[in-house]
C-alpha cells in the first residue's frame, strides 16, 4: 500500500467527515459498559431480555436468516432470550433510507452498506463510532480496510467482506506453453509470451481484459506509476498528473498484445473465452469464479489466482476494491447491542456464516481466513485476499469520476486521441462536473 493512512486522513479532512449531522441524543460508545474479559459491550436489558428486538437491514433474505440464526446461537448461553428482526434493504440505498428512517424513529440499529458510502453516513450522523471494537477489529483485519472507514481517529463501520480484481491464469495451459504452471509476475513476461502465443486471425490471445472502464484499467495504470486521488482530495483525482501520462502510454502499448477495440472487450470475449481453456491469463474478479469452475471442469484445465502484474519492476499493482460493511446507526436506542451485532459479522462465526451463504470473502487477515470452514479448501481465495491487501480504497468516489475515467480509458485504448489530449479532456470534464 502506498500512503494509505495519509489518504484516509486527508480524505476525512477534505470531505468533512465528522458526525456533525448526527442526532444530538446519540449515546457515544465511550459511555457504554465494556466487558474487558469477553471483549464486547454489555447488551442493554431490553434487548437481552427479548422485550425489544434488535433491528437490522440486510439485502439478501437467505443471508439475513442465516446470520440472525448464527448470532442467536453464538449468544444463546449469555443472552438466551435475545431477538433480532431483519428487513431487506438494498445496500446501495441503506444510507439514504437511514437518513430519513432514523430521524423518524423507524430505522435499523445496524445496516449493511458499501465502504465508500460511510463518508456520507458519518456526515449525516447515521454512522456511530464503534468505540472499543476498533481495537478488536484492528487485530483481525488489515489497516487497508479499517483506515478507509475511519475519521477523526475513530472507526465508523465494520468491514465485513471484500473483493478485488486479480490475475487469473490457466495453470494447465501455462505448463504446456512454458514448462511451468507458475504465473507471470510482470507485464513484461506476459508480453514475451504473447509474442509466441498470440494469433489474432484465430482470435487467440495470451491475456484478455476489459478495456472500456477505468475500474478495469487501473491495475495497469497503477503498476505503471499512477495513483488515483493522491492526496485523498475529491477535488483532485490526479488526471493531470505527469505520471498518468506515462501510465496511459504504457496502457495503450498493451494494445499490441490484445488488439481488440474496447467496445468488444465484454463478458463474452473476456471471461467466457477464458473459460474455454485457450487463454493463459485474464484480469477479472471473484464474480467470475463460478463461470471458470464450470469451464475448467468442462474443458479439462485448472486455474489459479494471484496478484496483478507489475510493470518495469515498479510498485505492486493497486486495484479498486469493493467492501461491504456493517454500520451502527447513530439513531439506535440500543448502541451496545448494535455494536455487538455489527462486530459479530466480522467474528470467526460470522465470517464463516457469510462465506457459506454468499461465497464472499470475509475482510479478515489471511491467517484468520484459513480457519474459516471451506476457505482453506478454496485455492482461489488467497489470490484475491493478497490483491485486496494492496488495493486503493478511496473513502468517497463521485459517480462522475467513473464516467470521466471511462472516456479517458477508451480514448487512449482506441487511439481516438493522444495521451495529452485525452488527459486535458478528462481534467476539463471532471472539473466541470465537480463544480455543478
């Protein structure tokens, strides 16, 4: 990671991440009773007795049922009467809905969201600090994850699951081509293999990747020396950075080994083609595992997952990563119970339940992951976790960044303009949209 703590701190300052918009009656975590031996808050009597249910918002019904059952089982000795009710709320809508429902008194005590919406939740007062759980969670997960949900030296959400793109490789095919099933660590190695293996007339490529989105292009741009939002300042995504110019030139140069227009780099031409077993490498994420598992079985090959390649011996490649989080509502009347439930989702039991139900990778350290049932037998997880640990998690990315970045990526890949003109256009577009 490059300067991650500084990014989070700077972003917090730049985006005004303070709980100034929260409810004045909010009970701070420092006022709650902490059981040092159990390493958890003491749950309020109304919740512990079952007199009042704890309310949670989770998007998927099967996950909600499994998590609630698992939580009650975990605490059956200590809190045998505890009750939990869930409501199905889309993660992408949860913060906005909570800003209204919380004030009206009918919101959840705990809700699921995305990490890049925590900034807004803090500002709205719909995210409460986790208090003592910050120390517990910091021992269970990378600072990459905890920093990005922190502000003003407090942690405001529990990282629950993570996903990142990675380099996936056909071990069977690589051994046939190179004599070794081990993947390339650099773009230069991939370029060398492409010189021998590529056959454009037969639509045969050494690597396949989507080139129409900056989300997908960023691992190459970062490997070539560019870091997005270098100061964590939403005013400056770094589109005018000289290092981006060199990185874009490097990105454009890869058209020589994957000579496909960006509009044609789709799921069918990238992921589904890799699943046929005739492509050594692909850049994608864990959402492709089921497709690759089916393809590997049908076409008789094995595949692996590893970190994204570096360029010219430079920095490790960063990637934009996704992260689902659990947030304690600043409006909750039961802040201790809410924090206990949110923390449970990142516990050994909670992580195992979530992985079993969704296949999503818990946002805990690699050594803890190895103890989660099923993960130790899943060879694909380690590569995603390793790449996630060097991800660039930005506290808040405006939608117009993606729109502007996508145009920049397409312009350069398709040679619609030179690098300088593409950068100038991106800077002007971003500034115009940012000023609206």
